[in-house]
C-alpha cells in the first residue's frame, strides 16, 4: 500500500483493534474448547451411567430368569412327585409327525404294566407291547379315533405279567390341540418336539371291580336259572292246583244257575273250592276254603286241605249218617292240627284255614251250612240274610282241637240265591281313600245285581272290583261262589 501521512495516524489504532479481535477470538476458542470438553465429559459420564444401569438391569433379568427357571423346575418336580403318589398312572402323550410319543408317565406304570417309566422313555410302542396282544388294537384304535375327532378316550384292556396273571386297566384321557400361540399349558413340555395334540390321561387298575362284576354276572345267571326253575315249578304247581278246581258241569247238575270266581293273587294261591257228589245223585257238597297266606305257602296248605278233604269224603261215602258241615269242619280242625303238630302254642307250623261248607240234598230240598270265620249270604225275594259262621278257625296253634262247629239250615220254600266268598274281595283296598271294599259295599252290590243271570253277575263282580281297586295292588286271593236254587 501506499500510505499517506493521514492514514498513518490510524494505523496503530487498526493494529490495536485487530489485536483485540485476535485476543477475543482466542478467548472464545479457549472457552468453547473448555465447554466442549465439559459437554463431552458429561456425555461420557451419562453413557457410563446408562451402561451401568443397563448392566445392572441385565444382571437382574438374568438372575430373575434363573430364579424363574429354578422355580419352574422345582414346580415341575413337585408335580411329578405328586403324580407319582396318585393311585394308578398319570400320563401325557403327544402326536409328532404322524406318530405318538410319551411326554410323561408316572412311576405307577411299573405296577400296572410291569415296566419302568425311565426304561419306557418316550417309546409309545413299548407301552403298547406291554398290553395283552388281543387288546392292543383296541387301545390303538381308541387313541387314533380320539386324536382324529378330538374326542375323549375311555377304554379297558388287559395286561399279563411274567407269571401269567392278568390284570384289567381302564384308560381315561382327554385330547386337546396345541395352538401356535403358545398360550396352551403343556405339562412336562421340553419345547424340543413340535407339538400337535396333547393326550392327558389316567390309567387305573380295575381288576377287582372286573372280578366283582364277573362274579355278579355269574351270580345273576345263577339267580336267573334258579328263578326259571322256581318259576317253572310254581307254574307246574299251579297246573296241579288248577286241576283240583271242580268242573262246572258237576255244579250245574244241582243248581238252577251258578258262577265261580277263582283268582289267585299269585301264580298259585291259598284260596280253593271243592265240589263233591256224595252217596247218590241228590247229595252235593260245596266247600270254599281260604288257607293261610297266599302264593306258595297258601298253595301248600291248600294241598294239605285237599288231602284231608279226600279222607273226609271217603268216610261220608262209607257211612249212612246224615251229612253235617259242622262235623266236617271239626274233623278238618282235628286232622290239620295233628298233621302240623299244633298240639301247643309253641308249634312252628301255624297254618290253617277259614272257610264255609254247604251241604245240599236236592231230593229233600235241604240246605245246610257251617262256617269258620266265613258268613253265608242268602237272598230270597230280594231280601238279604247273612248267616254268620263260628268265630273259630280250622287249624292254627291257638285253636281248640275239640271245638264243635254249628250247623245252620236254610229253608228253601222260594227261589234262593246263595253266595260264599273268602275275605279277599271284601279286604281289597281301593276307592278315593284306599280303604277296603268292606261288607257294606258288598251287601249293596248283592242287592243290585242278584236279579241278573249268574254269568252276568260274575262279570259285574269283576267290574266292581276293578273299578274300586284302580291302581292299588291286589291284596289277597279272591274266590266267590254264587248258586241259584
């Protein structure tokens, strides 16, 4: 530059200004450097602190995960221990690539299948081979069906040990798909096998129940056989008892009209009636007997009564004495007490009968009656008369062997209708309150229907019984005899 004298005057000032600028620039550089250093150091400290925190968090997470894994393993072991204490076997199977593997099998398998759980491992075929060969396909089909239909499993199979003893096992299991989300709880899972379907179940020894069931079946068969034999015997006894019932043709020879109702409560019964022609065509004897009980016991007593009756009829046929129903009841009483050894009240065979006996002599127009706790119902000109029998039974340990029964003679100067009945009809429960039919209703029924034919009266008796009985059970054997003279 070419400096003039005037410009030289400002030169020092210019230098001074430049110097100050340089100075301030240096100060700014120094300050900025210090500030930058502080910021860098602060950033480094923050990074170090963050790294330290991250390190601590990582260490904490690792510790928590190890603790969680330890607790999971402990819980798994506890669960295994619990399942090993459960009676039977707890198991888990899984499907894998069209195959089935064992994920878990409790120690009880050794008692049921005679194989060790550790030796069994995941080998499902080994499990199947431990089943009786005849049942292996049953188990396989049951499992395959359940896997295919996602259905439950319930099957039974047999296992045989080395000694040849067979035991029965019941398999109960549920099948559930394993979702890809991993939300399903899978017991004893190793996560090393691709899971498709879980089969969780239980095996139980049912040998004792099977044996008990088999014994029950055998006993049922035996009972059925005994019942069949007993039933056949009773039915045959019913044929024999039915053969003792007299033919109606005999009775119709002596009376203008006649009906008989004989309905045992069971196949055989204690009610029975006899009709006998005596020494000539004009003499006729009718007996209506109600033996102890009904069913088989009553049937047995009726056979005994029939045997005694034949002896009595033989005595009458061989005698010229007048026939007395009272004497016949007395003879019955003495013979039955003797046959059943009822000499005292300690006798164990406390059996006998109530009943009524009619003797009719057509030639002499004579009707004679005697009863043991059995009345005779007589209707003449629509007027009902009841002739009561003696208040004494035939037989039984409390009866008097020397008891004399009473004869009653009925005058036959007009049309007469006679009814003899055991107590079965009168004692039948029914009606609105379930009370017995009773004498009052029975007498009313007689007055209402006596003008009908005997065949119609029979149907009316049965209809009245059914109407009154309704749904009530039959109480006793029922026998009613009606004759018109």
